[in-house]
């Protein structure tokens, strides 16, 4: 018995619902034989998740997926792969477009689809540039806006939007009369490596030399958005790019009133002074992220993740320099490569690497504040034994 041919799956997500729907509708119009699968979690409070399958002509099928353990997102996971398999086995679908519900994050769903044996060929987050700053500044819980994916969902609008934005290699950017140069620059600095594809009324023409084709009997050139849907996607590489030890963080930038400051140091932070500065550092930028090193905890790599005026600090495991040589074989190659690029003869991969991006960023003031949190010359010279006797100011925050 012949195995079914592979079904290309593109995941389209984002809290900016109008932009997301515009991107999905554009793909339907541009890729013959494409079908959209969408799970609406808005009815989860009533005990069901509504599943809709449609093509460019309208709704093909609609049904309900029951909640799993009172979790709408769990129901989505349980229902998504079987529905995609059904589309694949029917053989008529050339591209399956998974339109995520507002607060569902593409990372989780890309991993679910891949684990189910299907092929993710693209991940796209749709954005309205005029809404980037308002959403990054929104520290409200998703539950307050009816956007929680489960009763236990404690995420905020800001941190959810930041992860949606930064995970996707492609951003479908809606035309927005309200957006200005500052809005577009903020988007560019937050995710400088992303391919930004406009989804205005008319898609830009495809250059002859770049033309690819949809795998159908009647091939035709792909537009930039459709080309992105078939470009290919590596789930493992995407996860590595989000890990604080090897994340591809933005570089220094300053344009149109928006700045990105990259702070690096080979000297550890004094735990008590850094803790005292957390509020000011968190509020200094619309978005900040990276990894850092506390003097009293020399073996632990800490993850810094701030948006919407809220900061999450957590352990991201050990620094490679703290591991025995034999343990390095168990570390992913991308992690070892990232450490090698940043290796110090004394401290190994231990370092400060924090990135702050915001309109109106006080770069000089922020730089001075961060430097004031490092060990002084005298404290540094005292050595590691003395460092570990410093006040363990982060223990409460880290629930040690």
C-alpha cells in the first residue's frame, strides 16, 4: 500500500486578528487547492472548541472538539493532527493553512504538527505595525480579555505577543494607515532577521528569477507570501533560536526614534544591586531579553524576559563551563557552537548578554544602571568564594 504524499502545512498565528485573517485569506487566494483549518477557542467556557475547515469558496466542514482536561489548548492538540491527516489522505489539498486562535503560540503547534509526522513548511505571524507597541506595553492577563487558552493560563498579552512575533521567521505585515516610521522601525528592531511580507491590497510581483511554483498540475508563480508558506521550517532550529543560551538576539540599532541597546560584560552581577534595579530595568524598554550571570550562582545561566512592564527571570540550566567534559556530548551542537563563539579563557561561556529595545530609550542612563549592578573592581578581585557569600537576593524571586 502506497504511503500518502506529504501535505505542506503552514502555521499562521498572531494576536492581531484582522491582520491574521488578511494573511490567511491572501494565502487562500494565491495558492490553488489550499484549505484553512481553524480551531476557535472562544467557546471553551461552554465546554467545546469549534473547528472550521474552509477554502477560498467558503466553509467545507464545521464541528466541535470536546475539551480535554478542561483545557481548550489540549483539545486543539488532540484534534489538529487527525484533521490534518484527514486532509492529507483525501489527496485534494495542496496546502493546509493552520490559522491559530488569537493567543495560541506557534511554537507549541509547530512542534505538535511535526511530532504527528506531518511537514511544517512555514510559520508566519501576522502583525499590524500600528499595534506592536500597544500590545508590547499591555501587561494585562490574557484572561482579562477573554483570550486565555485554559483556566490555568497565566500569560499576559505582552509576553504572548512577544513570543508569537519572535518565533516566526516570516512576518505578514498588514498595511495600516495609523502606522508611522517609528512603528515600522520598532517591528524591524524587535525581529531583524524576519522576512517581512506586506499584505496590502496587492501583493508585489515576483521577479522572474525568484519565481517558484505551487506543486499542482497547473503551476503558477508564487507571490512572496505564498513562497514563504512553502519555504521550509526547522522546528529544532527554531526552538534553539529562542533558547537564551544561543538565541539570535537583535543587534545595536538606533533609527526613527527607536533604539536597541546590547549590554555585554564578562563580569557577574552583584545579586543585591541587580535585584534592587529590577523595576527600573524592566520599565526602561518596551522589550528586553537575554541571559545573565549572578555572582552568587556561578553555575546557573539565567534567562531575562520582559515585556509589558513585567519581568520573568528563571534558570535556563547550567553554563557549559560548569559542566564536566563528559556531559558536553549530551548538549545540542547549536548550544556548543554558540558557547564556542563566546568563550572566555577564565569564565567560559559565562557572560551578560541583555538586549533592550524601545522607542525613546535612554541608552546612556540604561548603560550606567546596568554597569552599576556589576561587581566593582574590589568585589571582582575578591574571587569566587567571596562572590558566593554575597546576599542571595534572587532566591525569593526564583523560589529557591
